[in-house]
C-alpha cells in the first residue's frame, strides 16, 4: 500500500465532517427554539424526535472523526514502515477507518430519511399548531 492513499481521502472526509457539523448546529438551533418556551404536546414530540436525530448526527460525526484519525495514522505508519502486505498495520488501520466511515455514512443516510419523516409529520400537523 502506498502511504499517500489514505491521505488523499481526507479532503472528502473533511467535507462530510463539515456538513455534519453544520447540520448539527442547525438542528441544535431548531431544538433550542422548540424548547425555549412552553410546548404543546405535539411540539414536545417533535422536539424528542429532533433530539434523537441530534444523537444520531453526533454518533455519525464521532465515527467520521475516528475514521479520519485512522486514515492519518495509516498514512503516517505507511510512510515510516514500507510494507506492501495486505495484512500490515497500515493496511489494517486503513480498513478500520474505511469501515468506520461507511458506518458513519449509513448513520447520515438514516438521519436524512428520518428528517424527511419528521418534516412530513410537522407539515401534516401544521394546522394544529398555535
């Protein structure tokens, strides 16, 4: 494995992390607006769902950060120890990072689907809100 391969993936992973952080901030603001005043039972339900969404985004973000660390570590170890084995430490670290990245992306996909469901629920019940 060439040592620079995991390093070349970092910009794309950085964009995913930036996007996730932006979504977390926006969602946190929405939750803050919902719970800053007394809520109706429906608004309370929506706030609960959004808090779960925030937890999902936090887990995805953590996985993406950890994957980034694995990629950097893999590149550094690969540069220090020239080893072309598929089962070398740099390769295994790269594989672990890739698995973590895909799990994080899966969480982001689940988040996206749930967000649409929550928005539809808000739209369907908009006429009931104060």
